[in-house]
């Protein structure tokens, strides 16, 4: 009997232990499930490191964003090279108002072209100078022109007021001046001379004479031409038409 009682009690304690163990396991499973649901709802912790790529770095596709370089352009369109011509602030010692030096006689070659038809008295001439340098130079006002050699020869009057704008002669380029030499009709009473060449002195930007003299030999076929005090010279011009148009009216 004692033996039977012992087994019965032992069986009841075993059942109670098994039931208690099952309850503990169930409680633990319930707690774990609740924690999993809370984590999924709340998402990653705010303190977790971010996996987003920083600005400026390569994206997931592998392309690299272009970075704009600093610009010096003010938006006015004036940052380019300064245009050349008259009115530039970089005056030379000649004071001609441009960035270029005054032309010098040694750097120019000369030519003369008769403008009158064959058979008429030679009166109208086109004087041409060519810049033999690769660098532009400047001609100011009108040449100091004499119809005979020597500094004692009279200076030809300028036709009207010479243009105050200097003429920039490009390297290898040309400039022109119109010349009228004779106003006396054949058989008239006015005195006149004969000339076999014309000479000219250039004017600097501030109005003084430059050293050196240009010599304009007469065109082929003319040994001499008649000249008198009616002679006039036009200021330097950039085209033949501008140089000769006022002269042809004389």
C-alpha cells in the first residue's frame, strides 16, 4: 500500500510539473510574438545608421553627378576680348586715342594714281600708303603735303576740316588721301609751277610732325604736272571713295 501511494503521488507531481512547464513555454512564445509585431510596426530605430547615399556621391545606378565649375562670367557679355579701334583707353605716347602706335614713314610704302581721263589736264590724284608691318598703325588728320621737294616748299591746304578720328591701318593694309593739284585753266593768268613728285610728312596723335618723309612719285607716263595755290589735300581715309569724293568736286 505504501508503494502504491508513492507512485500515485509521484504521478501527480509529474503532471503538475509538465503543466507548469507548458504554461511557461506558452508565455515565452507569446512574449516573443508581441515583440516581433512591435518591431515590424515601428520600423528601424531612429538611432540606426542611415543607408541613403550622401549628396554628391555616386547613385545606386553607378552614374556620377556633374559638378558645376565656378563661373567668372558676369552675364553682361563684356568679359571677352576688348574690340579694337578708335576710342580705346590704352593710349600710346602719340596720344592718338587707340591702342596702336602712330605710323612711321619708314614703315609705309607709297603709290600715286591719276584719276583724270586720258587727254585731260592732270588735276586729281589718289595717294595710297601701305603698311608694310604685321602690326596695325595709326594715321592722324591729313598729311603735311608739299608739291615740291624741300621743307621750304609751300604746304598744301587741307580741304575742309580733317576728320579727327584716326585711321587704323591694319598690317599689310592701305589708307588713302585725295589730292587736287591744279586749278588754273590753260591760258589763265594765275601763276603755276611744275612738279615731278609729291612729299608728305605724317602727323602724330598730339598734332606734331613726325620725323621722316613720304615720297610719292608720279604715275608712269607723267614726267611733271602743273601745280598752283588752288591745290588741296583731303584727310586720310580707309577707302578710296571716302578719300576722293570731296576732291572730285573741285
